[in-house]
C-alpha cells in the first residue's frame, strides 16, 4: 500500500517553516517549504568571549541579537507568506542559568567544549561504576555535560542559583521568542541529570550533588509547541503572532529526522569535518552490551524511539589534512575527483588509520594516533588519497558493525548529507565496504531543516515521521548501491588488516 502523506492531501496549499540552528561554528536561520526545499537562509559566525579568567563563554545577548537580526533579514527578503512553525536546534551541552521569574542571566554562558568543569566530572565519576552511570544516562561521562558545568558554577558562586533555571542554547532562544522555559528529552539527557529509565529528571541524583532539581526546566516532547511567538517579539521580528515555536532537539538527531532515518535499521551519516552516525532503535533498557559499543544513547525526536550515536572526529578532517599535505595550495575537490576516478576497484595497498584527533566509537581513546601503513616508493598522490578515503570508510564500518551487533534490526540504509557527499567515489567506497546502500537526499541544511520538520511534526502538520520522510524525499534521492565482488575484497582487507592494526595502535596509546 502506498503511503499518501498529509502534505500531499493539502493540494497546492503551501506551508513555510523556519529552522534555527545554533552550532559551534555558525548560527543559522533558514526558511523551507513543506518539501524541505530551502527558500533562503542567513548565517553568522559563533564567537566566544575570553573571560580573562582561564575559560571562554558565549555572550547571551549577542546570541539573541544575531538570531533576531537573521530572522528580520529573512522575513524582509522572503516574507511574502507567513511562517507557520519555528523549530530550534543547537549544540547539545552548552548552557547558562537564568532567573526563573525575570529571565535575567545569572551565570556565564558555557560552551560544551569548555574544560573548566573537568574536575567536577571526575567527582561525578567517583559516584558509581562506569556501567551504572551509563545505564542511568546513556552517556560516557565527560566534562562537557551539564551537571559537571553546574557543579563548577556552584563552586564558583552559589548565589547564581537563586531562583535559577539551567537552559540549553535552544532553550534560551525558545524562551526569548515565547517566554516559556523548557527543554526536550534529547537535550535533557545531555545534562547527565536526566534518567533514561524513568524518563524524568533524576531528583535523587541531582540532590546528591547539593543541587535542587528545580534548577532544571520542564521537559516537553521534541517538536511539540511551547507556545507562539509573543506579540511584542512577533512585531519586532516581522513574524506572525501565531507562529508555533518548538525545541527540535539535539542537532544530529534533528538532522536524522530531515534525511528520513526514522525507522529501526536506518542510519543518518553526517559527512562533515567529523563524521557522526545516528541510528534509530526501539526503546530499551541499557546494559553491558550497549555500554561496550562505545556509543551514546538517548531519546530520538521521532516519538517512541531511542537513538544511538557515534562518530569519527577526523573523517572529513582527514581529507582536509591530506589535501593540504599533497600540494602547496590545498587540492581542490575537482582535482581530488580526477585523481579518484579509477579507485573503485577494491582495496589499495596502503592503509590509513584516521585518528588525527584520537579514536572515537567503538573504542574511544583521545590518545590514539593516526598512521599510514603499507606505503611503497611507487605510491603517489592517488594512493595516499585512496588510503585516506578507505581508512575513514573502514572506521565507519567499525562503528556500524558495533551498533548492529547490539540492535534488533539489521542496518538497511545509511542516509548521508554534508560536504563529503560531493565526492561520489568516497560514497561508493563506503557502500562497498559496508555492503549497505547509501542514500543522498537533496538536502542542503539537514540540521536546520530537521529542527523545522520537528516543529511541524510536533504541531501536527505531518502526521508522523514517515510522512516527513516522504515529503523531504519527494524531490528525489541519489543512491549508491554496494558491489558484491568489491565488498568481498574489502571485507577481507577490513577483517585481516584494518581491525588488527587498529587494535595494535590503540594498544600503543
């Protein structure tokens, strides 16, 4: 039976939705139609402020002013039709304390990557075994998580906590738009204070560290409207007063919704500087098997599901690195395409291990280092490029296999977006190594679009996540199917050469 989505039933009536993506590198606001086509976007760089006290912060008012200015610019250029839904997504662990009654900022706005809270993370680590902590949170503890940052703030100045609420970046902008303080489950879990088993703030755990559970906001489902833009804000930003505002959730999980990775067995692959994988799974209790994958787990923006997440910090980054090493001026992508025209004939002799920033899942270790092995005098640019592309694809396969071993569903598709999709040879290589079809949808800004889609889904414009997938892919997709002969050759190289040597390199760190 063919699915007919609700957006198709609406005939020619168009809808516009807005996505706000508050990332580490850039802040973006975009307008989309009901099929996900980008109408227009504006961006600003995300800048930190040096505190002159050994840590960096964000400026909350500068963040809001950037978002407000970008919305006004978009509405001035493309505001011929009203915006119905506004979805917000952001980097996961960054946050600040604001006054519950007035909204006044009461603490530094800490970025996720700020390491000032490392001692507090070690304090948390001593309160349970790694497995116990993982089962509670779905996470492998880090300084970046919200609870560690809150403990650092409390030690710095307890007065910051008077009538205070901890808001994520998404939560702060949602509050400035609607006057409502809230969080969604995908971002709540990144605080290390939200119980996955109980689907609620872990009050006993929070109190154990001398905090009041009221420091955390109400948790509402991803994409469900918090309310409409306030009248004064709507007038200032040229938005309709009825525009529904929602926290879409964790940036990578929002992107998974946009690309259609919405069913168990589907995986979203972000091919950027870092390569992130997000898989959709049935809700489950977390145990030893999930812990040993090295992946993190949490609530999906798709109602009723969990996700797993892992990545390689130096995937696209490894490509950028080799581009700079092979020429005085970095090789262009067109030059790389020319060099890679004839490489899809199976594994090369040289092998690259992409640990320029340490290894991620399934064996996270920040001290592991990269290596090129198997070089010969006859090898040149083509062979070095091939090794880098294959090595990153092998690492992707390690993550995929680790996740699949602990999933009730075989992985059927990997849906890819990002700068790396500009290199067809790389995509084909990944398909051949994994023996999985790679699907590339026509999406330019998956994270921003995912936030907008989450808001439209939560408000009922789309009936379910499958309708979102149908709508977003109504403009067609490009597929890279695996070749059985090449896959067998890659499988042997992966199992006999890559996996043992990767283990050896981890042992040297």
